[in-house]
C-alpha cells in the first residue's frame, strides 16, 4: 500500500475508517492513539534501506484520519535507486537525494507521533509485519532511539476476526 496520495488503499479506505476499524484494533488498546505507518525500502542491493515513511493518526473511537506525516529518506549505503525500485514505489531519485537520512527523519517522525500524547500511548499499525520490522531494523542499524513498543498488524487482526466471524456465521447458517 502507498499512503501518499492514495487514501483509498485497503488499510485506510476499507478497514480503519469503517465499522471494521474497531474490529481490527484490539479492544485492550482502545485508549491508545493508533498511527498507521507505511514505509518503502530500496528493492535491490544489500543492505536494503528505508526511503520513505508515511503515516496518519487515526482517531481511536471514530476512526477518522486526524493528521498526516510523510518524509522521504536518503539512503546511506546505496544512494542510487534502481529502475525497479523507482517503478515499484513511484519515488523519484531527486526526492531521496534531497531528503534527510534516517537519523534526521526518525526524530521528526517521533516528535510528530508524540505531539499529542506520550510515546507509550502510541500504537503503530500497518498492513502486515513488514513496516514494523523495517522501522525497528533501521533504527537499530543506525543507532536511532525507537520509543514505540506497540504494533498492530491490521492484516492479521482483520483476517483473524473475519475468519472467526465467518465461522460463527457458517455455524449459525447450518444450525450448529
């Protein structure tokens, strides 16, 4: 999913701002501030690096979008994006060339995410485990403090809840 400019993605347009949004966020985290993140990384050459982070703050009860954040990230190890990476992500080389590195972007993102609350109140959310893994990996690799400790894999939560709901529906339908 690409959050930049495409707010009709499955995460934002179909799950979180709808009645399904409440089903995807575990009830025990209802008092927290959900922030949906999406990251893009280089696609070739090791080590791969983050080249963009985009996020939206979601109101925890209405599931409306409150605020947006987006920044490109200049890679340190392999600064030239491959043709494949540019085509896949739609990110132009000039955008990452002019961007700060992760050491500059992450403190900005953290300040944005905690502008209205403490870091312990933030629940990062994403479509699958990729975004969480990459954020933690990049922070550790570059020695950048990572203050967030809660993450919801919205895809896994939705699949779990809808499998359960479907099983209940099927049981009712056949009279079990």
